[in-house]
């Protein structure tokens, strides 16, 4: 039933969303999905079982498939360390998942062919299915997008060595053969990362070379955060003069040495209350003696804390970076992998963060960086300006408007 507060354009449609079981790829899309459901659309969401409840809570219908990818609670070392280690699992998972998804949508009693495909950048089957069904596809990017010149400046140098190896050649041959099997008239290079229409779910301020991004194909809608009340609330202790949140997200948390440095840096620091999220691979027992002003948790309602925090030590993932900006929280960025290094540099360049390489993240360095940021009025001014700019990007409602605009008419 359509919510009169959210009028949609034209008739209710069936929109199919596709993603993987990773918080950093699911969370950015959840409020957009919730908004589309509120506007009267039927939204199905293809996702592994682990995220079934999270998807159902938005009002979308989970379409479940079995995945071969490491899960968010698995050891991060399962992803390997090289570029091919990182990308091969996605292709293997796509080959494994696609027949399941064809059956789940086209089979007897299935979800039915949608009017439009939405998908995260990690979902290779979505592009194949959109081609098979002859329906438009929109990509939702939870992190930076390629700019004019990206191929020459970043992709080719990065891939030069792996492409020359037997393993690299086998990877691309396998990818091409898979696309050919399903009738997609593109090579892996033409298919992977090349999208006709992308909604970028990060603030433009976090996009490198934003002036060289094709905005005919890519639209920055900024953070689509929503209420998050379902994740729980957080109360700032009455005696806390300053609050610091430390979180390396959900995938890179097996870092006991780093957490011990944080305890050393801020334990017993007068007036400071520290929330230390350590994930599922580390416990308070691994940290030695923990002073009373440090609250060690395996998981926290991050946005609820950031709304009340004075500083944030983060791995600079796309989600955490934009939540820090949206809540105007000064950040110390300690990147761990992939796009986080670029995000850390962007945040530092904006004048709202310090980029501290993880090998330099000692107690003294972390403490000095945090104290310098929270006492700098220029940092506060710049954060306030960025917060205003982000609000103007439109967020969830604008994303839903743009999705509806791509729906087939009639």
C-alpha cells in the first residue's frame, strides 16, 4: 500500500536488489530500499541467509541464495593478500550463485522477473540477469567511482603484473567464458566496473578527482542513513567531558596490538570516555588491564555514538568516513585495506582528519592526533560546512526519486 507522504511516479513496480553478505555493502542501501517499499513498490532483495532478517526489517522480500564468499565474522585472512586473491572469490561466487538466482526469480513459485535491477558493485550476477531479462539496471556504489582517466592512472598499472601471470590469464578467460555462456555480449573488461547508471552513496567530498567524474552516468546522492533506531541507542555517560569512539568496522578487527595501543593512549585520561569496538576476534582479556574509562564492546550502534562523540578513530571505510562527516566528528584515520587508504587521504585533505598509517599507530601518536583535532576550531568549522553540503546532496529521498525515474513507463 502506498504511503501518501511518499508519492511515487507511475505504477508500483517490482524492483530487484542484489548484494553480498557484507555490512559495508548492505548497510548503505538499506534506507533506499526502505524508502522504495514505503512508496508502494515491491522490492525483492537477493542476499545470503545471514542477512535475511536485516533485509526483511526494511519491508523488502529476501530472496536467499547460498554464497561461497567469506562472511563478515570470518577471519579477514580468508580474503588473501594479493589482487587476484581479492577478486577471484567474487567471480567464483557469481558462477555459484547465478543458477540459484535464475531459479529463484524465473522458477515456478519464484519471485518473478522484475521491472528494474538494482545492485551493489560486488554483485556480478545482477548485470547478467538485467541483460537476460531486458530490464534497466542501476548500480549503487557504497564507495568511490572511477573518474575520467582512472583506467590509465590506476587500473592498468595495478593490473599489469597480475594480468601477465598464468593465474591472471585464467581468471579473465574464466570470466569471459561465464559471460558468453549467459549470452552477455561483453568481455570481462567491458562488463566489470562499467555501468550505465550509478548512484554514488557517498558525499562528493570523499570522491577523488570529483571534477573528472562523468555526472551523466554517476549521481552523488550522499549518505542514505535513515533512523538506525533498530540498531539500538547509546547514552553518553553523565561524567564524560569528551567521548572517543574507536572502530575498525566489521572486517578488519583482528588487531589486538592496535587496541592495546588505544588502551595505553586513552586509559585513565582525565575527562575522556572511550568506546572501543573490538569485533569478534578479540576480547577484553586480550587487552590486559583495561581502565574504567574504556568500554570494550564487540559491536556498537556506531551512528548513535557518533552523534554524541567528540572524536573517532576509524579504519576510514566508506561507511565510517561518511558517518564521521555527517555527524561532524573529527577523525583519526588508520586504514587497513583497499579504498581506505584513499579515504584517509581525502579526509586529511579536507582538514577534518589525520591519516596515521597502521604501523605508526602507537599510543603517543594516536593520543596527540586526537587531542590536536578536538582542540582545533578550524577543524570544527570545516566539519560544519561539510555537514551542510552533505545534507544538500539529497540522500535517501533523492536516491529513490532517481530510481523511480529509471522505471519503464506504462
